[in-house]
């Protein structure tokens, strides 16, 4: 039996021969098996027709999306002393006193502010450190994480 199929625009045709073969099984019974015989390789014009498989190949690199970044956000409250907030910003976000004071005042006047932008794990760890330390010091200061688009 001969089958001819068009399978790719670059390929003119792809031919196989299917043979029925008898095979003696281990239990002494004969059974029919199918044998697929490629009749011709497909020439892509690159002189390698022996190795053409008919399987589409690509040299393009897979494009991976960059993982999103996360903002660590400080929330204002009416009780935490300003100098405690500045101390926290210096200690956990590696800021100098001037920058820490600027952020603290922004949070104080606007309700919330960004302390830094990090990978998900780092942002969550920093927010947890701030919240744990504030609780230990019996301050209501709260920190949260927001995705940075
Ligand atoms: N609003 C606080 C005060 O007046 C100061 C403060 C700033 C508290 C920033 C929290 O995230 C904060 N003492």
C-alpha cells in the first residue's frame, strides 16, 4: 500500500510505504504488524535530505516574560513616632537619614509611600521584617506589598 500526503508547503510530497508483515509471537501464534517505510527524504535545499525528519524545527529562542517586581509600601497611622519610622527605613531599606525622612513625610502626608521595589520574595521578606519589628516594639506601623506594573 502506498500513501502520498502533502504535509508542508516546503515539502513537495512525503511518501511512505506501509507493509503488512507476519510476525511469530512468543506464544507461537502469528500476528500481523504494520511496517512504515519512508520512500524518499524531503529535500529542503540545504543538502541534508538524509536527515530531514518532516518535523518542524525553529532556531528562535523561546521568549520568557520577566517576572513582575513588587513595591514595599509603608502605611501611615496616627501613633507611630516619626523617628521610629525613619529608623525602620534606614535599617531595612538601606536608606540614608535624608531619604528616609523624605519617604516618612510622604507617607505621613499622603497616607502611604513606597520604601523600595524588589523581587516578590525579597519584598515579602522586608515587609514581614518591618511588621514583626514594629509589633515587637509595640508600634502599630504597617507595611504591605503591591505588584509594580
Ligand atoms: N503619622 C505619624 C505621626 O504623626 C508618623 C508616621 C509616618 C507613621 C509614616 C507611620 O508609615 C508611617 N507620628
